[in-house]
C-alpha cells in the first residue's frame, strides 16, 4: 500500500493526468451536436381536379330567345361562326329564301339573318329553317370537306357594307347572338370569320370592306 509522501504525490499526478486526458478528449462536457437544418421542402402544388366535362360540345344555355335554342336531340357540332352581308340595301329572310330557291337551292343558305329596318325591323334576328332543323348551311363554299357549311353557323346582316356600315341595332343583336352561340357551343373568338377570311373558302370581300370586324370582336 502506498502511504508515504512520494507515493501520494505520484497518485496525485496520475489523477491530474487522467483529468487532463479526459478534458482533452472532449468527454467532460458533451458538446451538443448541431441540429441538422431542416430539409428544404418543395411546396406541393395543389392538385387540381379536372373539370368533369361532358363529351358533347353542346353547352346548354337559355340566355337567348327560345327560337335560338334548337331541339337538343338534333343539334350539330358547330365549331365556327361565319359573318356575311346581303350586299343589298334591303331584304329579309323570306325574300332571300325566294331568291335562293330560284337559284335551285334548298332555300336561304344562312342560319340567321339580322335586319336593318327595311324589310324587317332594325336589329331583328330571323331564324331560318336551316337552324331550326339543324341542317348544314349553304353560305360559304369551297372549304375542304365543305367544313364551313357543315360546322360553321352562317349569320347574315342585311346591307351592303362596301357602301354603308351596319346599324347600331344590328351590331347589338349580332353581339348578343354570337355570345349566345359561343357560350352554347364553346366557340372561341378566333373561330369567328368574315366570309372572305374563312380558311379555304372562295375569294370574296363579304361581309364588306366597312364591316368592323375588330371592333365587333372586342365587344364579345
Ligand atoms: Zn357571304
């Protein structure tokens, strides 16, 4: 047993040495390990539900006179709207129907006619038999597979817009009618044509050089 002074000092030295080594080893006071930074999380975009649309292109809307709404069972898949003028100063659906019958056609080639106050009221919308019966038009020849008559709704304004301009009431009715048709069939503005700018159609200046196409589209 070590009891003398020398031994005691040696023992003390050993204790100091151990204390020193223990301190150097870093074990005296455990250093808290830095907490890891939280992983940056990528925000998850909200899941959008696809709208459950019907397979049909027909969108029901009743925002229009009842005679603008054909029997749904016979509605065609209309994809475009084509604007015309009669290139005459006056007229109505009955008169144009007679003229077109004389040409050997089935009758008036348009779906709608908008009067200018001569042979029908100013801004009056007349619905023709083609629209009522949902048969193809006869207003825009020359397009591939006759698409403009098969899928294009023909709207004609009474007047010669190389010489005059449509009346304000004609334009109001045209905007109302076209909005109704766009909503019902999902037709965008870029599928609304003047007769002469219908892709693939015959060359013509119909609906006249004065027809305000850009202003009309800005009103839709
Ligand atoms: Zn035309």
